C-alpha cells in the first residue's frame, strides 16, 4: 500500500517494453521442450498458442492440462498420471463448461 502512489506515477505505456522482455525470456524456455514427444509437445504447443489467441493465461494453461491428460488416456498411459493432475484437469474442465452450461440453462 505504501508503494501504490509510486506505481500510479509510472504510465501504462512504460510497462510495454517490460512485457516484451518478459515474453522474450519466456520464449527462450521453449527450447527445453521435447518436440519429438507428442505427450509433451501437443499440450505445450496449445498452451503457448492459446494464451495470446484467447487473451487468457487461464485458458492456455487449462487447455494444456486437459490436453495432457486426454493424450495420456488415449495412449494408455493412465498409470503415469499423478492424482493431482486428474484433480486440476477436472477443475479446468468444469471451468470451461460453466459458461456453456449456464447458456443452456438460460442462467446468467
């Protein structure tokens, strides 16, 4: 709270170069992804692509989690999934389904 007046002094436009640098640093980590392993590559790609296209970090991360679990199930590697991965993926499925369910029920 005591620094909030200082934050108000910095204009919005000054944050843009910092965001570009952060994006650059994040993209450097893409080299570490094993692009030959589809179990990893497809969820990582969807996470990277959906964040800017949906304007939502949550949507990108959620798509990555759900896709990872779906691919593991489809390839018969269910035993390799940690229970926490099941819980988080289920919560993201619920998160993605809330708006369509509300629309179907006519609730807003």
